[in-house]
């Protein structure tokens, strides 16, 4: 009992506020009974509705035969309201199939895309002479719409709302049924340049993006442009996953690429190699290349090269509790300017360890030259701690120290709240 | 210096070269050999190989000792999926965290959702715990279409196997008789085994148990047991001290002695509860392959029922 008490105290410290509203067992059992009664009522109603002997009921219960699992939102209260068209639809009930209550509205939702909203609230204290982040900010609200378009393609839209203004973060069509094992994409998308460039803010293990991204690869939005993408898994020795991606974009991405004429397109190539070392450990390597025009003028180009390596560990029997990730990305920038060609280099190295179901700790070391003046090098580091009340919300704290090339330094503390509404998204990998 | 049109030309050329290289390395069309089946879980793989016999090659993505909600979307699974003729999934959003990106990226038109080689096994099974009324995530990581752990009722096992048999017969009509004969053989052995399992569980009908996660409604219903509560306060939410105390109180007041835990959950809280209540923790396997010796669907029930009956006897 003592151990339990100690455990209780410890856990309470972390979760007491959030889970203070646990109900007492009798109340909970009452609630469970109520739920069961409601369920039984719904079932009785459904059975009645299916009996040809009781036509009025059958008419009231609108019915669109829905494949078995989809019929679960049976809210009895919604049953009496169907419009006349719905009543006529009832005639087509296949015997033996359960009607859907509130069928008209339920049916109208069937083909709607999966909708999700992700809120990202960021608070900051401390001083940073070069990168200013507001004290309190609803940093980003991302709305996702995702659905299968037809037998050949699916589409994904991610709109990000700042406190002012909207941005189409991504909106693309993916061709999933191309011959020859190709996967094609058309639209606006985060380019396949490295790892961190492909990640949305809410799946990053930090509250910010690495210095190298800010200095060399287009900042928060990164290389994110309208264009075409083709990728394919390549033949490789057994157990090695090899994938090549080729992309062409219009050529506008933050401050890194700028297109002044139609011909100023941006091309990106990416090669990924992956191998399972054991069932819980794997190694992920990548090489990237990007070439486009910069904002000096149409004759001036920027080329980026990237290399990345990730080592992951996650024991299968305890996947919910422990995992470790070690990730490194290196960037080389070659930027043509009026007077010279600047060759800058930057990298970050980061690690995350999941302590238990709720807590993850991590850190990142940054170092990067500046694209337009390679001799200036900024560096910094960040420890990060993340708490997950559930799979659908997270609270994160991060300290960031930056030593800028001009000798000044920045000290920031960030506090981030992330929360997810709606469709269950894919877990980040 | 004006490089515009040339630059465009070169970019287009570069892309064309890459495309050509990719096309040239495309694999040859597959010959009519064994059907390649990939399943989300080991149990579905079992049904598929029971029915498909030597006419199919079956691989499961998840391992039996892995939490099927939290499989990782590893690229190595894409290598399996890209060559698959048939993908069989559990459905009901069990795999929602990892399977959709794999399907999108694998470049295999067959296994796309609702494609010719896509089979959702939940359509064949009896599904329990379909939520009624308002569904929100205040209920935890709730499955809005019902409990996806439905394969743990042998009758559902039979239904799924039959569904797979029909699908295989449709894909390979020339082998239809073979699949049917294999299914019937499976069904016969299952009927025999069910008699044995029912007899073993008969003395314990009506018993109540505590489970860690709601993985067992079909299993419990089949053998006349009830889950009085869960160690998770809500599905997917880790045990909280307040809820743990409630569970202890509940077990004492209703004289519940057996706690069922899946092999992928931490045993600390269940063991603490068992110590407080004089109960027993039973690590019951929800899937084939949960332990090395459990290599098929029959052994899965043999193993679970053996553990369970022993625990019931010990805590009588």
C-alpha cells in the first residue's frame, strides 16, 4: 500500500490537475447501465424497424444500407426528423440490414473527407536578438482534409491559419494506382529535401526548427512549393528499402528560392535507403539535392545538398513506453551572388528518448553558416521535454540557447500546447 | 548571362532521365504463381494460410506480441506491400495510426483501400461495443465503429476464414474447390476445439474479470465472462492513481480476483492491484505469436484458456 501511495503521489504531481475529475465507481456504473439501456433501446428499435410487420416504424427509420461497421452513430433522438426524401429512401432497405438513424445527415457525411484540426499554441520568454517570437501566440491552426478521390488517387489538403491570414501549407493529389510502382503527386507540397523539411510543425520533436533550416533551407515553411513529384521504390539487395524521388517546382520557396520567370524552375531529387537492423532497431539514410534560382536575379542559382541519417529504436513489446531516436542532417548551400559564390554548411544533431507512456526528453545541437555570407556561423543547443496527457494532446517545454555569429547570444524558453481534433492522423515515424 | 530556357530544358531533361531509369528498372509482370497475401495482424495471417494452404504466401505486418494500435509505418513494410496481391486488414480503425501512409506510398494499385486486393475482415465478424449516442475523445481513444479485437471469438474466426475463402476463390477461381475444402477442414477442427474450450471454461461461466485494455469483449462474451472494469481509465490513457484505487475497491466489493493484461502493457500497476486485492495477473495473449510456442489460432485459445482456468482455480 505504501508503494502505491508513493506511486500515487508521484503520478498525481504530473496528472492530478488534468485528471482530477475521475468519477466515483457507483456513478460510473450507473452511467454504464444507462449507456447499456440506451444501446438496448437502439437495438430494439433497429430490430422493430426491420420487421416488415410494422411499417410506420420502418418508415420513420431512414435507412441507407451502410457497410457493417459504419452504422454506429445511432442516435435514437435523431430518428423522427427525416425529411420526405429520406422516408422514400427507406423503401430501399435491404432486409436484414440495420437502418441508420438520422440516416439522411449520416449519409450526407459518408463521402466527406476526413477532417482534422491541430492547434499549436506557443509561449516564449527570454531574449533573442535575431529571432523574435511573441510572448503568447496561437502559432498555427492546421486544418486537414483528406480523402480518396477516385480509384486512382487520393488528395490531402492542409491549411494553416496564423493569427492573421491563411496559408496553404500543402494541397496535393497523390496518384496511387500508377503502373510500374510509381507514386505521383501534383499540387503544393513540402519538398522531399531531407527529413525536417517534410515534417509539419506538429510532428516535429521541438517547438522550433533547426538553425540550419532557418539559415539555409527556407525557414519555417522550408522548401514548399507548387509542382510535380514522382517516386518509386528501386530494386535493391534483400531487406534494403531504396526509394528515389524526383520533383519539379515553380521555384518560389521562402527566401531560398525565387523565380522571376517561368523558366526558373526548382528541381529536387531525393534518395532514401532504409534497413531494419533488428525488429526494434532501424537505420534510415537519405541524400537530397535541390537546384533553383535565388532572389539576386534570374541568372543566379542556389544549389543545396543534403545528407541525413536516423537511427531508431523501439522495442515491439513495449512500444507504448520506450523509444529512442537519433537524427542528424547536414546541409551544404552554394549560392551565386553578385560578387561571389557563397558556400555555407550547416547541420543539426538531435536525440529523443521516450521515458514512459507520457514523458519524452530530447535535445538538439545546431550549427550553421548563413546562406548569403558563409563566413558567419551561428550555433546553439536546446533541451526539450514533452508530456502527453493522451495521444491527442501534448505539452512541451524547450530551452534554446543560440550564439550568433555577431557575438550576441539568445536565450529563449518555449512552452507549447498541441491538440488534435477530429480524424485520427497517422503516427509520426 | 541568361540561362532561363536552357535551365528549364536541363531540369526537364534531368527529370526525364530519372523517370526513364525508374521505368527501366521496373519489375517484370508477375507470373501466375502463389497469391501473395499481406495481413495487418498474425491472426488474419493464420486464417489466410489455413484457407490458402500451399497456394498462397502469407506475411503479417504486426507481430503477435505487438500492440496492433502502435505498429510503426516502417518502409520495410512497403517492400512487402508493393508486391502483395491481397491485403487483409482488421479494420474498425485499429490500424489507423500506421497503415494508411503505407498503403498510399507502396505504389501498388491492388491493395489500395477498396481496391481488388483489399479485404477488411471486420465486415464478416460480429462486432461488439459499437458506441451509441455521442462519441467524443473524452471516452479516450475510442473506436467509433466498434471494438476491433473481434477475432478473439472462435465463431468470428470461422466467419473471417469463410470471408477470406470467398475472396480467394474470387481471385483464383481455378483453386476455389481447394480453398473451400481447406475452409471446411478448418471449420471442422474449430468445431471440435470449441467443444473442448467450452467444456474447460464451463465451470467459470459468470465470473468477472478486470482487463487492462478493452481487448477482450468477444472472448469474454463467448465464454460467459464479464469485464467489470479496466485498468486504463479510458482506452489509451495510462492508469491514474485515482482510477487504480477505484479498481481496487471494485475488485474487493465484487470479489474479483483475475486481471487480464496484454503482453505489450506494463505489469507494474496490474501487479500492485493484484497485491492489494489478493488477485492474480494473467498475461493473456490477444494474438497468435504472442509467445513463441503459440503458433496458430488453436494454440492461441489453448494457451489462453489454460492460463485462465488455472488462475480461476487458484483464486477460487
